[in-house]
C-alpha cells in the first residue's frame, strides 16, 4: 500500500536550487516536502562538492578593488560571449535579470546568511579576442561551495522545525501527477524499501539538475556539426539524467530548449577514488603547460590556454584524433599553477585555513602536486623527456609518443627564449603575459621561461580528456520560474529552478558562460519560484 504525504509545496531535488526554494518557503510559514535520490550526507548535490566561484555584478568587493562594473556592462559581455539569439526571449530576460539582481539576491543575501567571500576578485573567461568578461567579477566563497551549502541546509532545517519540513532521502520521483488542470504532486519510490510514496502538493518545483549526468543523454543531444569525442569523463551528478525533463514534456507539455548547449571542461582526469562509475575531476589547466595531442605534438596553430574561452577549448579537444590530450609541464609550473576544481582538492579554502592558503599560494602547492603524483596514474613524473615518453605510452598502451618527437616539441618552445628571440611572438606566451597583468593571476601564473630550464624539473605529463559538467539548456521558464508549455503559457503549479531550467529561461547563458553563473543562477531562480509560490 502506497504511503501518502501532503505539503504546501513539493520540491524534487536536493541540490542548491531545491534547498534555497525550501528555505524561503519555510521561512514564510509554508510546509515543504523535499525529495532527494541521494543519501543524507550527500544532500546538496553538486554544490556540496563545487569550488564556489560566482560571477557577481556591482559588489562591494569590486568597488573596493576599483573595478568599474555595472549591470549594463555585464549584460553586454554576457550577450556577446553567449551568442544569444536576438529572438530568444526568456534567455535574454533571465540574463538581464541575473546581472541586475545578482548583487542583492546573491551577494547580499549570502552575506546575510553568514557566508563570506575571499578578498580577491578574479578575471576569467576573457574570450580569445577580449569578447568575454571585460572586468573581474568572479567571486570565490570563503569555505568553498561546501561551506555555503551546509550552512543553507542547516538554515533550512532550522526554518522547518515543528514538522513543516519533510526530507525524503533515497527517494526517486517516477511520475508527476495532475488534477483539475494543474500539477498536484508526484509519485516516488523509496529506494531503500521499494515502497511507493504518493506526494500531494498544489505546487511542484523541479530542482533535478540537468542532463549531463547521463552520457547517453549527452550524446543524444550533442549538437550536429560539433566534434564528439569517443569517450568522456563524468563531472556532473550521476542522478542528473534528464528523466524528469522528459516526463514533464511528455505528460504536461513542458518545453525543453537548448538541450545541446553544455558547459563541459577540456581537461579532466579520472577521480582516484571515484564516487560513481566514470567519475572525473576537472583540472584547472596550467596556463604555462604545453597542451599536446596524442603524439606529443603541440596543438595548434592556436595554442590551447585556459582562462579565455572554455567552450572553444572543449571543441578543440573534442576534435582531436584521439579522445585524450596531454599537458606537458615541469615541477616549477605545477607548484605555482596546478589546481583541481572543487571543494575536495582545495582544503585550505574549504576549511577556511587562511594562513596556510597564503603560504601555499606564495610558496607553491607542494601538497596537491605530491598527492596527485602519488594517487593518480594520469599524473606522470619523470626526470627526462625520454623517460616521460615511455611512461606516457605505457599509460595509453600505445607507441604514439616518440621520445624524439616529445623532445622536439619541448626544444621548439624553449627556442623562443634564445638570445635575440621574442618569446611574446608565441600566442601562448602572449596570453600568459596578458593574464599576469591582473594581480591575482600574477600570483598563480609563472613568468614565461624555457620548459627545460635548469632546476625547474622534474618533467610532468598529465593525461586529460573532456569531462561533462553542466547543462546550459533545460525546461523553459518565465521570470517567476514557472515552467512553460509549447505555447509559452505557464503550466499551473509547476516550477523549474537551477540547472533543470538552464539556470533560467531554458538557457540563459546561450552557448558560453562567463563562468561562475551557475551557483548564482540556482539561487536567483529558486528565489523567484519561492516568491511566486508565496503569492498563490
């Protein structure tokens, strides 16, 4: 016999967007049932593991750094970089909403919840030709996204005291229900007992994430004409499989838009201790590393350098003959530049150890370099390039890397620094020099130098491949986060928030994100949904 539960609102999905929606509704006195497929300790979804970077506009931190930003400037950057179609109404509306409200509804709101930001504001996604972020607006949560998420979860439970909050862990929603022309709840399965649970509520909020946790969905929606690699790692949540998107479309007429637009990353490695099959870690590639193809040749003619256009990087990597690439660097570069995205591998920020963070920034992150050399076979260290070539071939069970070819690649780069030469004539060196003009980047980016510089070794090769991450498309929503049907009308009682809604409107970022728009997008869409629900 099915278990019956009733609440004022049903939220499906326990990631950041679902938690913020629940928190706002509970504080207004509503009762909430929150359904999440994962275990209690993993409540929070990807936000629990994310780094915590946020693109925010017009903040006190920017003003303190004399960064002249404004919603108008941010919107111009957003629309130019994202290449949004002029007639794509709701993505345009949400882009404008984001830049106009990220200060008050994200920055100020989080500060009010006890969340702080690191003092530096970073300049990322500049664009290959300056068409990206024109000013620094990438703010980093002190404590990473994990601290923020755990704090909001605690606030949610505090607001839900007295029995107004029911959290159903390890429950999987299997269908949406409709009564009298409006959504009226859902059916779920308790995956620990197999029992069916019928969840009744006059409003349902879909906070189920995107589709990139399912590589079948990724491949099915991959845009025609763009190269598709043979294999990829998974950096998304494994439960973000797009199933609920399709149920909403098939049963309720919801419209899914821009499903082929994704925010993947170009340099992933398998997680040494995977949380699920295919789990990958997204590296922040070293700007000073040489990005090589499977033969050990430098990819070109435009060298690949991180920090300018992630979307373009992914396309270049996907177009390679083999589904992997190599990062060639030395220990000098690794100590200063090597990093892994996420809370797990940034313990100084995650655990708010300020002095240790400063020490590692200034003296080099020896801890992380040693950790990956010890834990990951994809992080290869050798004293000579010939030895490195042998280990690279051993990992890929191939003879693709000829020692003399790898040596020639390194020699050609190092020749740029010979007397009478101009290293800045090389596009990668030029981009490094450009990045180093911004003080926070200067701290984390080496001054250009020969790869084989005496004392800079040993050599390091990192075996990387494309890793899926976020869906830029999703359920089309209006500015109240109401899910729209094919005619553009709200489906009564149904809301979509966070990644499920393409972070607003079914694709607010277009083809490219200015980076750091995802966590704020979850918060903004969640708050919009909660406000509208409270008016019912």
